[in-house]
């Protein structure tokens, strides 16, 4: 059986260290321990995730987050074809699938769509991980000729009950 190809948005990396949200932190750490580090899934981030982390003001936190990406040997998606990714992200915004103020979220989704990822993993319920948003995104994808099914869920939804 084919391994799921999972893309992590920045929120998932952040929740590895979210002491103010211990339930999500613990789920995220469990996901990394049981599924990422052993290669159960093919897991990737992008240059956009790195750029978002590099905008972190706290230098110590920024280093911790970047070290987590390196320490878990996360693959990085290619940034090409940029024009295709940005055109699709623009479509999400103009067609109301993702709010204009959340352009980076639109780019995360477009990167996943263009690279045919199976799952975009996020703790961002408002702009990504909810069924209504997912349906609007899939409608934009289909209207633009992208038919590969992308799921947008939280780490909980890709963990098996062992």
C-alpha cells in the first residue's frame, strides 16, 4: 500500500513546543514519534514553512523550530513551478476559498495541490482544517483542473488507534 504523502504547515511545527496547549502539543509529539521519525508517512514541509519560522521574532524559539525540522529530517517540497503555485493561491483568494489576509495559507494549499500531496496537516481550524474550507478549496481546485484529492486535517485524523 502506498504511504500517505503529508505536508506539514507551520502550525504543526509550532505545536511541538506549545506548552500553553498541552493536549495539542502531546498529540503533535506523538504524531512525530509514531509516524514521522519511523517513516510511516512521507512527510514534507516547504520553503514557505521555513520562511514563516524565520520571521519568528524570538531567536531562541526560531532556532528551536528550525532545529526541529532538521532533527526530524523533514523533506522539503520543490518551490517550482512558482507561477502555477501562485496562480492557484490567487484563485483561492479571489474565489473566496481562503481569506485575503491568509495568503500564506493559500500558498500552503497550492503547494500541496500542485505537488499532489495526499494530506495537508494543520492545527489552523479557521483557515484550513475544517470541512467547509476544504470543500471550497476542492471546488477551486476542480475549476482549475486539479482533481487529485487533497485532505486538510489535524494530526489526530491521520493517527491510527493502535
